[in-house]
C-alpha cells in the first residue's frame, strides 16, 4: 500500500508539473503524452511476446511517439497513411515470418493507444485559456473512479463483478467509483469557479455530472478490457515501471477510454462558459 500511495502522489506531482509549465513550455503535455503512448504500446508488444518482430515494433513505437506532436488533422492523416503503408508492406514482404494475427493485434493497439491519449492534447487546445482544467478533469475522472472502486471494494466488497476477468472488482466497488467520481467532479468545478474568482468563469455542473457518471462506466470498461488482455497473456501487470500499480497501461487503461468521451462531450456541452 505504501508503494501504491507513493507512486500515486508521484503521478499527481508529474501532472501538476505539466500543468504549471504549460504556459512557459507548451510542448510539455505533448512530450508527456508521447512518453505514455510509447511505453503503453511497448508494454502491449512485450506482453504479447512480439518484441522480436522489429518490423512491427519499430514503426509502431515511432507512430506512437510522433502522433501527439501533430496538431493538424492533415498531419495526423499523413501519419496514419504512412503507418498503414509501412505495416502492411512489411506483412507482404515478411509474410513467412509474421502472421496476420500478430499484425492485427499490434496494429490495433498502436492505433488506439496514442490516438485516444492524443485527445487529451485536443482538450487543452479546445479549452483555450482553461484547457488544462479540461485535461485535469479528463485524467482525474478516470483515476478517481479507480480510487473509489479500490477503497470501496476493500472495505465493503462482497459480490464479484467479473470474477473471470478481474477477480478483485466488486459491485460494491463500482458503487464507490460512481459516488467518489461524481462528487469529485462537482467539487473540482466548484473549486475552479469559486476558489479562483480571478478566472471569472461559470462552470457547467451538468457537464461535470455527466463526466462523473459516464466517465465511471468508461473507466471500468477500460480497466476490464485491459484486464482481459492481461489474462489472455497470462500476466498480472503489464510491467513494473510504476511500483504498486504495475505498468503504464495499468494506470492509463481507464484514461484511454475516458479521454475521448470527455473530448466529444465538451464540444457540445463545454465545462467552462
């Protein structure tokens, strides 16, 4: 537990540093997302035992690294196009050494992880002067849902949610996820609107309520999805890079599912008015 708490505070401190340096060094968030994306894709490739297939691994890692730095849709479309050409050309030339299954799994993960995480950068740009508040909401909503589920499950958990996929998840833990996440989102909004009056903003509590509610569902979905991948690979954690938590994907699996939802929602229902 001590390692878990220490690592959690380290991650929060890291995110706080990115927020603080956003004005003076705007690429800080891009670098952070690129790092998480590359490590996440590498963890998937390692878990699947495909690290020897350099033809698949190297282009996938390069794509995961480059995508978060591309601001325009044109740039991203070029990156998608080139990645597709390289991967499937490799499949044709090395079809005797790699299978379509290997290509399909790595290809899908290498597309999903950096694309989903890059929506965090889109949130910053969409929110303009309050963009980093949007980023905090998207990331913390996923993490707080995990925290609520963890502690409620340990204190009150009796009924298993999906024992064949994630034995430690309980129905009571899900209730804790909803309660803590919704409360925290509304609290974050109240603090942003009232404790920092210089902002001169009005916060949409409806948007925050929807993020807290549906974000919890997506957070659990992301957690269970990657737990299923781990079980199919017969591993407990994707890596040990974060003591007490496991790998990057063990910490960002829920963010991968939630960040795109927040990005879509705030385009129709902005958090800050």
